C-alpha cells in the first residue's frame, strides 16, 4: 500500500510551518509545510540523479556511434551525427521534464530526492493531485532554472556569453531559488500557479493498523471481529473507495477528532446508502477501515490495485 499522503511528522516540525488542510469531504487535517532546507536537499539529490541519467544516456549514444563504426560501415556521416544530436536533445528534454512528471504523478507524489528527505507534493485544496497541476508546476521549473542554465552553458561553450548575460542569468536563477524563502508556505512560482505545495510526508507506512484490538503490522484480514456486528459491508459498499480514501480514513482515526469522524462517517454513509450512525461514529469507521483495507490487500495479492474512488 502507498504511504499516507497528507500529514507531516509530529516531531521536530517548526510550529510556524504547520497548516490545516481541508479535504473535499470537509475534513480538516493537520499538515506541515516542508522547510526550505528539505526542499534544497531534495533538489540537489534530484539534480544528481538527473546528471547520472544524462551521463548514462550520453554513454549510450557514444556506444551507438562506436558500434556504427565498428560494424564496418562507412565513416560516421553527417546524417548519423545529426540523428545522435536529435536523440540527445530529446533525451535532455525528457530528463528534465519526464523525471519530475513521472514521479510526482505517482502514488507517492515525490521524486527520489523528495522521498529521501521525507517530503511530497500535495494539492492546497485538499483534493487529489491532478496531472494538470503537476505539469504546470514542472513546466515553470524550465523557466525558473533549466532554460537559463542551458543558455548560459551553451553560450559559455561557444564563447558567445557576455558578462552581462552571465550575471543576468545568475540573478534570474537566484531570484527563483530564494523565492520560497520569501513566503510563509515555502512556495515556488510553479506551486503558486499550480495550486500545490510541498509538505512533510510521514515515515510510517500504512501497515500500522489503527483499529481497536489490532497490533501494528498485523494484517487487517486477521483482525478480530469488531463489535457491533451490524457494521458489515458488502463488496459493492466497499468498492466505492480506494487506497487514497483509505489513507484519509486512517488519518482521521489516528487523530480521533470527533467532528472529523462525524463528517467522514456521514460522507461514507451517503456514498453507500446507509443511515449515518449517531454517537457511534468511531465503531462505524473502525469497521469500514478494517474491511476496506482487507479488500484492497486481497486485490493487491491478485494483481488488482485501486488508487482511489475514480480509478
């Protein structure tokens, strides 16, 4: 199962970085905005990973050129060189864009660097992180950093980079790099446009069961029967939600906020056609969580995965 998507760690977080995120269901959840140090660390790790990927790609192109010449074919032609140059340009574009898009559109919404420091991308409106938001925030990274650096590098190699252009590029990149330090939510310009922010992600996995009577790490399918017996759900009633909603429910149970539990119980009941429990929300949510988790884990064992209710 994927890691919980919303709240950050409860220890060692600057109180000034704590925020409240309200889900589309109206549930208020505590989150912690990722500090600037974590974002900088993640960026350096991602740049190192990108450098390794580009280096491997260049070595592959060099191997292709060597194989071409070793095969007894005519000397490397201008057409073949142009083909390799086009491949390099495409590979460079994919490296600096597809890398971020691929990982941030995944279940963890985090690149290798973000995972290493324990942060992830989230939507500021509390909903699911959309492809449009991820694309928007990452296209802005080209304008903020990659394109100016590429122009400066290209001009330096060709000897056409003037001192004015070099300082302009450095100032341009520097302004965007320090921009997260100038606002309380540590937002990049890409975050402002896309409606996203970067928050701390919890280290604990979803495997720590939170229902009554179940020890951490135990399988939900092996959990003891939960009273009352009337909270038994059919497959149709459990099939309306996926992993993302299970993670949200887990967080509600962990925080044990009565208002949040009442809101979530009413939302689930409206979705599955039940009458909302009055004063018994905790038992209802415990039962639904345990049975939904068992259903999703059974599906995973048979190669079926449901990311969320829209899948």
